[in-house]
C-alpha cells in the first residue's frame, strides 16, 4: 500500500446521487476500502456503498449510467480518484 495521501472527494453540485444516508460504519468501510485500493483505481471515478465497490470508470457519466442500470444509484457514493 502506498503512502500517497487520499484526495478529498469531488463534490457533485446540483446532482442527486444518493438518497440513503450513510451510517458511521458505512463511512468507515468506505475509508478502509479507499486506503486499501486507492492505487488500483487512481485516475478513475469509483462508486462505493459501505466498503463495496459498485463500479469504476474514467468517465463519471459512463459510471453513473452503469450504476443506474444496476439499480444502485440510490446508495452509490461517487468519488474521483484523479
């Protein structure tokens, strides 16, 4: 695992991506996933839900479409690892 600091997530303005509040445990699981897998997905957008990778893509639009078609949009947290 690299000592590269994890960047702050990009905030998507005026875009309703998640309607489910994340629990403290879910947030901890997301942070743990990011610490473990950051280098593998650097340069991409990822979608997480409670420490589970829902998808990854260099294009936010394509990732959004993928997550929406999988019925996971309501629980997805989108993060840029650029």
